[in-house]
């Protein structure tokens, strides 16, 4: 019982600290950092795969069904974690994907994340297998 109360106390304390931090970050008009550069996989991707020859794409429904701009290439139905982070850091717009970033936007930050990005060759192998299967099926 004492350990449950102790863990409940710590969870409540962390919640209060995070909510206070969020209010502070949203109250300030200028961004808390000058720029934000993102490297990652589909959890962070916001449209870098849209115009690439990859099977890992998310620029169609149901992806983005809850996002104000519709399907943008995010592998979620709305904003991803980095969109929320950029908002809490004080950025007025989302960090643009590298594939569509313009000159001035790159100085503010760019998202280099790509769905099915991997470090090991075994990761994302299902997309290679599906691609081979589709290629073989089209030759029948």
C-alpha cells in the first residue's frame, strides 16, 4: 500500500511539473530554441517519402484523417510527437520535411525522418518482400 501511494505521489508530481512546463513554453512568444533538426523513422516522418519510390508511404487516407491539412505523409491519423514538441517549444508552424523545404525554412529546422528508415538490414525487410512479390505477380 505504501509503495502504491509513493508511486501515485511521484506520478502526480511529474504530471504537475510537465503541465507547468507546457504552460511556460506556450506563454512565451519566441521559440525556446532557434531551430529544430529531426532524424528518425516513421514515428517522426512528416512527408519525406511522398515522392520517393518506396512502399512505406502515408500520403493517403486513413492517414491524416484528424490532421487539419489531411494526409501529409505522417504515419498517424493526426499530429506526431515532433509536431507537439515543436508547438511546445514555441514554433508557429510545423517543421517542414526535407523533401519540400525551401531555403529560409532550412535555417529554422528540417525534418529528415523517413518511414522504414533503419540501421540494421533486417529492419523493414517486409517491404522488400512485398515489393518482390508484387513484381513477380505482375510478371505472371
